C-alpha cells in the first residue's frame, strides 16, 4: 500500500514538474496510463490510441508548415499566431509542424513554448507536437549557432569524428529551443556531379556516406548534455534520389536494381542498424514509380527487407505532387490513397489540410482501413514517447548561452581545416612565404554567404548582412593571416587590359576565389557544369600577368575548369566549408595548416563524360591503352582528379603492402598491412584509403571499391604501419538485383595508392 502511494506521489510530482496536470482534460485522480512515464511505451501507445478519434489519429499523420501558424504567413517570420495554431491543433489535431528561418534562439524558444502550450494544455488529449526542421550542417535555421562545413566537406576529411561532432553540436544547439526532429543526415550518395544537391551528400562512395551517416547519428542521438531531452533524426531521401537522369533535382531516376542495392541502399541500411528513427522519401520517380506511391520501395524494400520500424515521412507536398507533378493521381484523394497504401506514415502536406480531409473520407468509404491508420499512428506516437516529449514537452531558456560556444566553433573550424583539398601546387607556390603584396579577386573573395551554401539561415542561404559579424570572409581571414602584407581586394577586374596589368604589377601572388553562390534544391539546377564563363575569363586575364595565380573554388559541386587549369599555378577545392571556412582557407594558404582533405567525388574533365571512381571495367574498355587489364589503372582519363585525390605540403610514400595469407575462406579473416612514411619536411595528415578489386564475378564488379579508411598523422621522416582486417562477411560480397548477398570464389586485389596485392577468396 505504502509502495503504491509512494509511486502515485512520484507520478504526481513528475506530472506537476512537467506541467502536464495543467492539461484541462484530466484531473489528478483519473490520470491515464499514457501519461505515466513508468509504463512501457507500447502500453502507453495503445492506451492513447484507444482514446483517439479517427480525426485525431489522422491529425498525427499530418505535418504543416510554419507559414500556416505565424502572424504573417511568411516562413521567415517566427512569430506565433496563437489563433491559427489553436485552430490547426485543437480543431484539426495536426501533430507536427516544420520549418522557419534563422531567428535568435530566444525567439525560437518563445515560439516553441507558445506552440507547445496550445498542444499540451488545450488539445483534448494533450499530445505534444513534434517540430521538424532542416538543421543540416549545424543548427542552420537559427541565428548565432555553430555552422559546420556542408556534408560534402565532411566527406573530404575522411574523418568520421567531424560528422560525430556535427551531430553532437547540432543536438546541443537545437534541443533546448524545442526543435525535436532534425531532417538530417542526408544519406543520398553523391554520384551525379551536376546534381544541385551534391553538396548535401558526404560524397560518391557508399561506404564513406554510410560511415559518416552512422557517426552523425551517434553524435546526434547520444549527446547526454541535452538531457532531459532526446531528439529524432531523419535520414533522407529514400531511395536513389541522387542520380536523376537529367541531373536536375527531383526528376526521374532510371537505375538497375542491382545498382540501387549496391550504391544507394547501404547508407540507409547502416543507419537503420544504428537506430535511425525516421526516414524521408525521395520525391522523384524511380524506374517509373514515384517513390511516394511505391509499395515496392516504401514497404517491400524499406520495411520488409531493411527491417525499418520507424516513421516514414513524405518530402514536401509529395502527396500533392502525385497529382500535379507525377500525375499518377487525378485528384488529391487518389494521391492520398496511393501514398498511404504505399507506406507513408506522415505527410508533410505542408500548406493545407487536404490530406486530413482526403484520408478521413477514404477511411469512411472503407478504402483504407482504420487498422492501417493505427499502424502509422502507433509509429508516430511511439516516436513521441521515445524522445520523451510527453514528459518534457516544453523548451527551456536557461542554457541558451551554450549555443554558438567557442568550443563548438573550434569543432567546426577543425572540420573545415581538414576538408580543404589542394589539387594543384606547381613549383610549390603554396604555402605563401611572406608575400609582401597579395591581390585577391573573384566573387567569393569577400562573401560570407558563399562559404556556407544553401540551407544556411534560410533555404537558399541568407542575405550577406545576416551572417555573423565575427565570421570571416576570405578577405578578412587573409588580413588576419598576413598582417604584414599589403592585401588588395579587386572587387571586379578592370575591363581594360593595361589597367589590369597596372593594378597587378608588383604583386607577389594573385588569389582568385571563385565558384558558386548558394542554392538549394531545384534552384541549383544548371545546364552546364562549366565554371561560369566570366570566372574563366577572369582567370585567363589574371594569369596573363605572369604573377603566380592561386585559385580557390568555393563550390558545392565540381565546376569544370579543364580549359583554365593550365593557367592556375595552384588550385584549392574548398567546397562549402561553413562559417569557419575562410579561416581554414587562410590557414592552408599561409601554411599554418597542412592541407589533408581528399576529394569525396570524381572531378570530371568534360561535361560529355562523367564517371565515378568505382565505375565498371567496361566503362573504359575501348578507351584504355591495355584493355585486358582494366584493374591495373583505375583512371579512364576523362576526369581531372579522381576520388581520394588531394595534395599536401609534405609527401607520403606507401610501402610493404602485405597480406597475411594468400587466401581466405568464409568465416575467416586476413590482415592487409601497409607502411606509410612522411617523406617530406613538414608534419602532415593523410587519410589512408584501402580499396578492393574483385577481378572476376558473375555480375560485373567496379574497378575498385573503398572498403576501409582512416587518418594518419606523421612527423617528417616518421612511418606508421596500418592494417585492414579483411573479413569476407563484411567486405567480400556484393548484392544482386534483389539486394541479396552474393559470395563467390575469386581473386581479389587489395590496393593502397599504386600498390596492390592479391589473394583468393574461397567461400
Ligand atoms: C527537401 C527536403 C527537406 C524538406 C523540408 C524538401 O523540399 O527535399 O530535403 O527536408 O523540403 O524542408
């Protein structure tokens, strides 16, 4: 008896603390099971579900945009209109909201507190809302936060610690203001170099994307400093979104199933195995099926084959797009039928209640069963219970000073530094040695927004004046790095050649910072991957001076530079290095940091021929000088730089590549080892990439595949021996077109740099 009273007391104390008793519907004595934090989650889910009306259930399956509940109807205005919110939550039972733009944390806190109060205190059952947002490289939709390099740069570090840090810091900076659900990580594999979302990926290799994604989830899910909060992650965009035939965003994908299984599926499988909670669908059609209407992709593959038990969220207005875009449905109701029967749980509607109305009618007409609705609602409620929303629905403002801390900024800076890729350095023009006079030109020379790219402060990036004052541009970072040099910023090149030469005369070096301006999604669609003509002209004109020319490309994808590469003495691919990016670039230019990034994608030479590094032997069969041995030389010669390329201010050599045995069988293992030596004069780091080539197989195998990577740091003259444990169950199989594992006897090559050793696999 005493025990029971004690536990009732503790429940009441807990409830008072969490503010739940202010929910009007429940007096203390009739506190329902679902509000009991001690009860098992599945019992709480069933209890709550049993109390819900059909309309309330459907509400949990819908997600609306912030524009529908703020005062102006504009996404950027994070000012709650309580009446609009009340109508959607209390009368229409909407269970989730999304989006917004970068306002200060305190404003977000107030917004989320107001919104939560309506859901928890005024709705019949007090179900908290779950708020989703695209904090994709740091809490990027909030002011004053830590903005990391974009994922493509993290890929270039080949260092999963940075991805872990990005997940960890993002969780730290979003949890307290009441953002519960982050639409990250992006697990699309960046195989299509013209696609405008390449920079949101970790690169073109499935292993790299998988490991970066899992590290992100680890940091994001396991940040103990956000207690008592927990957060939901979201991997996107399932599946094969990243390889549209036209290169344009959200356009049709046509891929063999074997390729989908081999290239696009592994990161999602790895994330599911690592406890991923939610997944967002791919907006495109894949092999003739819009993914959001595909039972095959969303249920057979995702649930039955990959074993995903979490929430499937649509991308933006994907139900509506089945009508207006894919045109597989004549009207919204038919589209709703298609998407729900395919397997979605939550529809990002996001501007109307059409989904709720259509789904209600479909159930009332008996076309969709209430059991089917229950399946999805169970998943949504489970998610809300799992992240503790019922216990801790309200944001808090007492720890907001942790946002944008120096400690977090340094994590971002470290990631940016390791992500800078030096691709050319003729006559060791870099690092710059005490230059007396530097001329800096190009559209990214004095821009903050270009460094961070899209999805930063706002969808398409913010306005220049919105970026933090303390953030450097390349110009200000160079001023700090070379305080004694005369640094001249050339905003635009004079048209007159003589005038240009006059202005350049006497400079020790010219730095040209070009590339791209921010873009996101289809606004990044281009028809020509070439670097814009004006920039190529600038490069030619500057090079004509004969003064050493260093080009820094701030870009989300590899803009083609084949015809101007010869004019550059040095080339740095800076990618989109984020808020600390300018400092990282200046550190590399000055030599304070020895560059160690390696390309996470293949840099094509021509728009007419683009391959990934892990292409098939037959991709170059007729092209290769010795087509009998396609595995000998992985480079087909139509790219400028291959995946994994990147120079340093020191040199590294690889030697003594060995395998511990000539053959390995199923269940066994074999150790490959190699010695890396820093043969230059300065300390340096290098990501070591281990590739395997499977030389004969029933399904043609790629010329090489990344199977393991790690970073090594070496002082000048120092060596280290590194090992790669080859276990057949991990690395010697490949998937067939049903995503089933194929183990075949064969001869494998293990390779590091230009070294290779062979061994036999006998399953
Ligand atoms: C994008 C998603 C994003 C969503 C919500 C969509 O258009 O494709 O990546 O998470 O919008 O902003």
